[in-house]
């Protein structure tokens, strides 16, 4: 039996296996694939759009919630026990930040 996705404040969060399965399906076999590309590429800009949409969905546009989410990720990535288990890493966040900055420059 497949375990359901965990519930977080009424939102169903993807499980680690769901993230890995989606990554394999899209061809993103490792955490660093995006971090090595061009943040201005069409694929990176698409990622930035989708990332922004998911963050908006999760935070409902509340800057306070957004800051808390960022703190949680930063704390988890700084934890030597937790960081290797995470589906994302600082390089991916930096890459997405660059892609989002480029998207903003383009008016997106």
C-alpha cells in the first residue's frame, strides 16, 4: 500500500518517493542537474515560473509564511544530518534564484 502524502496545514505535501519519481520521469536524475545549466535558458525560466507558482500556492502570497519556509529550508540544509536527505540543496536554490531574477527582468 502506498502511504498518502503528508498533510501540512491542509496542503498535501509530496513525499520523497513522489519527488524522486517525478524527477526520474522528467529526466532530472540528480539534485545538481539544474544548478549546472544556464539560468536564462527556456527550461530554467519554465522551472522558475513553476517554482514561483508552487510557492504562491503554498504560502498564499503571505511574505511572512514565505520567510518562514525559507528559514526552514536554510536550517535543514545547514544540518549535516538532514541535508543529505533533502531533495534540494543550496546550489539548486541559488540557480532558481538566478532564473527567477532573469524571469523578473523579462517581465514574468
